[in-house]
């Protein structure tokens, strides 16, 4: 990348966006980018991308900066804040679709749909801070992935600024749209390495009339997973999760593994499912409703793995998850989405770079043996250089990824070095 002084870069950005919208990064932003610009239109982003391509200036889209702050080894030169592109473009309650700019948060989006009793049922940690751009780019999800899927399952249209400062779009505003390449799948989880998402169209779903959650402690992880298996085979649950003892803060379950089974529906359906849970797993634990259920669900959803010294996400066949987490070691704490085979894990305490590398190697090996995968969510800055954040795919897959990167980003400016194989 060409060297560009901060003052020179700021002056040139001022000429595009106007004075007062180029600034120094704050807090987490400082680990993602050296300078922040706040464009207020797609046209301004297009101009910024053209300027950066001409001078080979690395850039990255910035929401709350939590995702990139956790994984970038060094900041890019320019962070493009999406804070001023946070509007709802179109909302069609009858069609159950919504179009919004990528800077809006999941929390604001859902608040706008509350009167129609609808929501985007993807539940990342702290939705009030998670933008749609981050939701797509970092492939965030939460406990509801069991019943609702992930953002990739709900995304039906996308617009992004790519090579040449051109605005590209894929999909559309209707659910049954098969025109063009499936750019939605391509942009999901790409961490902004192929372009800057500016607008997204999602399917939305009704908000259930009632939600309850069974909170069931177990002395052993094996017992919690066995009970989860019984419930998953018997009931249509909203979420099914297990917390290790180190992550049960806020719950009255010190020193135990906690099984949390959420279920929703009409009052009649809720009552029936509560009875069946008691029949299936006995009288232990309690079934919470109303505000108590929502508080417990939010505690589960909002566990912040981004701020952990070392955190990763592991994905294996659901039947292998209990065995894999046990093999990760006694120094590992986890939140396991028991019905989907996905878990977020952290290495308890603080560790040297060598110890962190050994832990990652151990986790990655047990995931590989279970025919799964692992990617890091966050690592302390001091140890990042010694860690591989993604699994290395086979040669064919990696070559395909490199060809896509070269085709979408021939200048190599979009968030370089932040994806599989150093892409």
C-alpha cells in the first residue's frame, strides 16, 4: 500500500465529504483503523473507494468496530463509518420484508417493526450496538439460530460498493427472487474483504405472542447435553443452549452447567410445552415466563465474547458437540448452541502467546477430527501475530477464494489480511 500522511488523507477526504466528518478513531475503532471518515451517502462512499483504489489505501467498513477490533493484527489506514447511513428504506409488513441501510443497528430495526409485531429474528450479542453491516460481514448470530437460522438465511437482497467505486446489487425486495448471482451468500461472513455493504433486504418474521425458558442446572456437562438431546428430539424449541459454570454470571446457578431451553407460541402452546419439558427432564430447575424469561434470554444472548482475551467459534455435527467441548480441555468455558452444533468458547484467564497458540491448536484439532471447523472471534492484541484466525481450507477452496478476491478487489484495498489464508 502507498504511504499517505494522515493530514494529506484528511484533506482529500474533506474534499469529498466536507469538513467535520473526518476524525481520529475512538476506543475500539483505534484497533481497526487509523483514520475514520463518516460519509452520508452512497455516492460519497463510491468517491472514497475510487480515491483509495488510485492510491492503494486500505479501508474497512466500521459499525461499532467490535468485530474488527477483535481480530485485525494492525489497523487499516481508513475506516468508513456507516453511522450516517442508518435509515430504513422500505418496510412492507404485509410482504414481511424490510430494506435498510447497513449502518442501522438490529435493535433500531426491530424497534421500528414492533408496532407490526414483526422482527428480524437474528440475535447477536447486544443488538443495540450491532449494525446490519456487521451482522452480514461478520456473520453474527445468537441462540435463535436453532429456530430462525442466521442472517444468511434471511438476507434476500444486498447492495455494496465494490471495485471502481461501482454500486453493485444482488437479489431483490421480494422473497421469491432468483435473478443474478447469489451475492448475499458471498458477502455473508466476508468481513468486508469484497466491498462495503450499504443496503440490505431481509425477510422478517412475526414476534411470538409469548416466550418462556426452562432453566435447568446440571452438575455434569454430559448430563446437560443428554437432557438437551431429549428436548431437541421432542419439542419445537426457539433456542437450546448450555453454559459452562464460568459463564453463568447473572443466573442463580453457581458452579453448575446450565441448560436453557426457550419455547414460544400461544398461551395454550406454551402451557403444553412446559408440561412436556417437566415430563421429559423431571422437576429440576424452573420454567420462567414474561419478564423473567426475557431477562434470562438476554443474559444468554449478550455474553460478550468479543472482549475476551481469547475466544473462538467452533462448528461441528450436533451429535459431536459434547465430546468436542470436553476434548477442548478443563480450561475452556463455553456457550453451546446444543441443537445446531455451534459453540463459542473462551480460554479462561490470561495466557502467554505460546499458551494461546497451543490452545488454538488443540481446539482446531478436535474440531477437525469431528469434521468441523473453528475460527477465532477475538484475541488480545499482544498475541494475535502468533495465531491463525481461520482454518486453512483445501487447496482448491483457497484458490477459489483468492480468485474471487482478485475479481472483486483487484487493487487489494478492502480490509486486506482479515480473512481466510490472509485474504
